[in-house]
């Protein structure tokens, strides 16, 4: 079950690396600071790509939820 | 009633597909039982790989243009118009000028990519590209007279057409300046949005040391969010500011607006089954090439191989047989590694690429293929 609220959701299920991260980056373009984006991904590599990019770009991974068939990674724009 | 097969887009995928269908369904087309129509929004077929060579003064955009009619089988109808509406419930199409078939039994979307430079503020004013005819010519103007300063090749949008082309451009620029005795006066930086230098980890692993050997500065996790054309600075989402003298960018890409409006997929890329290439949100609709959201590169070879699969599947449907052809993700690509050397990769969904050692013979193979491409468009090779 999803437990953390998001302002917007990006469904990147089915996309392979680097697709999910690029979709997240796309959602961050033009987003207001404080916006929380939920990335839905079934690409295992997103579990490392996304936190690495968040750290590099000064954004924050709020939560990573295992939804069974996919992950829901929530990232807040700084 | 005539079986209407409508192919939207007359690029590599659309042309190869239409010619393949004409071959497979020739007797039915001649008998009037089947009609194959290509709808294209201009008179020409454009072979985009030529654009890589334009900035260096080696080719002209006209080398990549030929009348589409000349490349299509005589049994294929060509309509010059633009599809403006797709109603997948009623299997109906709307057109800018009203020239094409109103209904379809089988629809193939091969509408390709378009550049969305406006997505990055300042990019139109401050950046150059070689992903369009006009862009390649404008860059040629700049590059031919560029003798010193900082050249940045920045991959801003991904996915984009021809994932090898940014690396190729950098390798070629390095060699080109070196051979002209200018390399010490030209700093080259390559930026990529993720943590490595290419989306495919195997190609990234191969390319990274080559870039280092050539003294190309590498910036990964680099996502430009604006360009300041007056200050000549690239501003990134990661908080860095990179000054440039010549910015060559791979702009964000989108597919066709009509695809998005029809609810077939986001950003104009059609959601498809990766093997059958059938649209997931509609019946009797296929997508191929750049338009199909498969995760494989947006490359001509992909469109070529996918066209063969879609042609077989549609021909099977017309003949009332089960469609069994599937796409295995096959992609082939020559990768220029300088002005007179190239590598080659071949891969699919199951097998990753292993780039061949760069050689002159692969470079000449690439140039030879570029010349013989017109036979591919005709469906001959």
C-alpha cells in the first residue's frame, strides 16, 4: 500500500535504465521547490540511480516503497 | 470492402514497411482487395544520419533527401497530408487537408521524433544542434570558423534519436581539431544526464576510457535546465554553471502530438507490446521506429527491423492467419570514433552490445552503408 503522499506521479513501469531516472528528471523540470514526485518503476537499477542523482542534485528521497510488482520512489525537489 | 492499411509517416520505418507490405500483399493490392497508403507531411524522405557530417562540412542536408514517391513501390498510394486526429474507437482518421483515407482497418504509426528545444529556456537562442537540417547548417556555420574556446556537447534529452551520435560528434570533433592543429586551443566537454557517459552500460564502459584518452572533459549527472545565451553559461539542475563558447546540444525529444491526443502514450511515444509492436491502448494499431516506446534506441536500424515484423503481422491478419512474427530488439549501429575510424555494435533484448575495436574498415563500411541506404528504404536490403 502507498503510504506517502505525492504531488505528482510518474509511471515509468516497463521502462529500462535510464528511462525511469530520465522521466523523473523530466518531471522535476519546471516543478516548484517542495514538490514531491512519486516515480513508479520496476527497474531494479532505479533503486541506486535515483538516490545517487538525488544526492548529486541536492534533492531528497523521501521514501522508497516496495509495491510488490514495482517500486514507488518519492523524491522532493529542493 | 477494401482492407485499408494506413501508414502514418514516410521515414525509414514507414517506407520499409509500405514496400514490404506491397511485396507481401501484391496480388491483393492489384485485385483491389487491399490498399496500402502512406501519409507523409511532405514530399521527401529524409535520411537523418547524414546530418552528423554536415557541421564538419563533409555533407549537405540535400544528400539525405529524396522524393518519397521515388522510393515507394508503385502499388503503394502516397498521400501528402498531415494526420491531425486519430479515433481508435471508430478507426477513423482526420487530416489537415482532408486528403487521406477516412477509415482504417490496420493503422501503423511511424511519425518519428521532433525536437522540443523550447523545453529548456535559452536553448533556442544559445544552443546549436545537428538533429535537424536547419540546426546542422547553422552549426556548420559556427564550427567551420571555430578555432579556439570551449565546445560543449550536452545530451539534454533522453531518449533521443541515434544514441551513438553524441559520442560520435565528440570523437569526430576531437580528431578534426587535432588534425587541423587546433586541438590545444579547443577544450571539449561532454555532458550526460545519468551517472555514466551513455544510457547503455556496455557502451558507456567502452566509451569512457576513449573519451579520457582524447582529453574530453566528462560531466555526468548533468541535466541542463536553462541556457543563458548572453553570459554563454549552461545552468544545470545539479547546481553547476558551465561556461561555453559553442554549445552543441541534443535537445529534448517528443513524438507526434496526434499520438498523445489519441491517448496512445505520453510525450507522443506509443505504448506498445515490445515484441508484437501492437499498441497497448488500441486495437489494430501498431507503432514502429522512434514512435514505439520499446526502450530500444531510436535508430534507423530499429525501424528497419521492426518494419519487417509489422509487415508480417499485418499480412497475416489480412490472410486470416495467426500473426507469429515478433521483434527481438535487434539494433545495429556503426559508431564513428574519429574522422577515419569507427566501431560497430549489434545487440537485442537478450544480448548486450560488445563494441568492436575501432578501425578504418568499419568507418568505410559506415560510409558505404550511408550510400546504399536508399536500397534499404526501397526494401531491397
